[in-house]
């Protein structure tokens, strides 16, 4: 089958969309078979691919988002990743921009 292309090397939206569909199918099968780790890997790949369909310029330092129900404040951006702190933690975390949810007021 050859080497998988990196998402950053995929220029077309259709290529990314195709990958998202394939990963979603593999994730569904892994979930059905109770393969928790494999399911998590495909979910992560889906999040990564979706991040490349978004514009990183829409995400700015200081903006507050939600990740898994917790507040996430962006400190800086690096490519399609937002770096910041989850619930004012001392630890810096990075998330693909596709998993950041707008804060609900």
C-alpha cells in the first residue's frame, strides 16, 4: 500500500475528505470490535485531518475555547495546533484546532 501521506502534504480538500471518510469507517469498525486503542488512534487522525480543512488564522492568542468541557485559553499557534492551558493549568497543552469548541455563554 505504500507510505501514508502526511496531512500537511495533502493539498486538496477532496483528498482530506476521502481520508476522513476512510478513518471514520475504520474507527467505526474498531469501536464495534471493542478495540479502544485503535478507535482512539483513528479519532485522533480524523481530528488532525479536519484541522487541515480549517484556517489557523481564525484562532488567536487569548481566545477561550472548550476542550472536553474544560476551558482552554490559547497562548500561541503553531500550524494547525493551538497551544495553551486547560482550566488554568500550569501545564502547556496542544490541541488540533478542529477539537476546539466555541465557548457557550
